[in-house]
C-alpha cells in the first residue's frame, strides 16, 4: 500500500470514528460529553500525514454529523475540539515541542469557543449574558412561586432570592475565565488521549515528562504581577469592567498555580510510594473541596518561588 492510499484509508477510518461517537452523543448524554474528545485521532492523523488529510477528514465528519445533528451541535464539536486537534496534529508533524503543540491547541480551542458563542448569538439574536440572566430570573420566579404556595417564611424567600442573585453575578463574572479553563482542559485531554493511542499502536510518541515533573517558569510570578497591573490600568482607563477583569484573572491564576501544587502533591506521593487507594482518596478530597484548591494554589506559589522539589532532590543526591 503506497503512502497516499494509506493516508486516505486512515483519514476515512478517523472520519468514521468521529461520526459514530459524535452521533452517539446526540442520544446518550454521557457519550455527549465524551464526544468532545473524539477528535483526538485527528492529532495522530495530522502527525502521520500532515494537514491536508486531517482537514479532509474533519470536513467530511462535519458534513456527515451535520446532516443528522444539525449545525449548532456540529459547529460546537468542530470549533472547540476539531480545529484544535487539527492544529496540534500539524504542529507535531512539523516537529514542534510538546508545550508549543499544547499552547497552539489551547489558543485555537479558545478562539473556536468564542466563535461558537458569537455564532449562537448571531443565530438566536440573544447575547450569552442575557440568556444566562433570563435563565436565572426564570428559575428565581419558579422558586418564589414554589415557596409562596408552601407558605414559607418571607425571610427564607428573601435569603433564597439574595443567594440566587449572588450566584448569577458570580457566574457572569467567571464566564471568560471558565471558557479559557475549559478550552485548556479539552485540549490537554485530547492530546493525552492521542498519545495513549499512539503508544498502543507502537508509534513514536513525543517526550512529555510525568506530571510530577511539571514546573511553571519561575518568572511567572513577575508575569502575574504585570497582568494584575495591566488589569488595574485597563479598569482605570474604563477599557473593561474592573470586577470582570479581576474575577477572571483570579480564576486563571488560582487554577494555574493549583496545577503546579497538584504536581508537587503527586511528586510527594510518588516519593513516599503511597498505595494507589490512598492517592485516589487524597485526590478526591483535594479536587472536590474548595479549600483543597486554595491549598494547592498556595503550594504552587511556594514551589515556583522556592523550588521545593529541586532543593529536596539536590539534598538527597549529596
């Protein structure tokens, strides 16, 4: 089988795989969530055969899914997952480093997410903010009606109304930050899934150290201060709302350093050779609790500032 025929065959196989799982996501909610990770084979196809075959496969899958699922679902799948996977495959084909590949994938995924929201607003005529606000207002009316029919204490109703209003304001503030985080998570999972498949197929896999070795650059602390300073300047100049800017910067920074803190935690558990059950229990506690996230954030900041792992390993090697 020559190279062109093999590339076409693999592109057809990838197209079929994306279509099957993508269409299954319409009817099965759990599969619907997983559908955003079905574009991982595009990364493998792109690495092996370049951009042309990857784009061909993505376009073919989009056309087939679109005939059954409609444009909104198809566009969301393609823009958030498909385009970033295509770009990552191309970057791997060009010999880019792992972190360059992931960086490109996250940027493209974020652009796709923003484009999807913009297209949705164009079609429906309803801005995202207004849609979320309307949903909360409707929910609040239902709650008020339910409590009223039950003869609930007016103070309870007032407390519920206040909490709903506060929740609405927090969600509206966090939308940009959550879009960035979701794009990063989707891209990373697609990449790791593609690498796992490549290992199973005995294909050469770009080196990426274990998560416990993950380390943010030390100058990220200066970068954080600069970003905060620019945010304050933008707020002072009335370029953007101060609350929106600071809330989203806080989300991004907390989770960035929390990832570093999680890497240190994994490194420590590996160093102590903790059994898998204990590791899982610790992970569940940390990830499911808000205090756990802030503990990881503080640990991440300390690690970046003082290089704990490097100091301990240097001491042990003496």
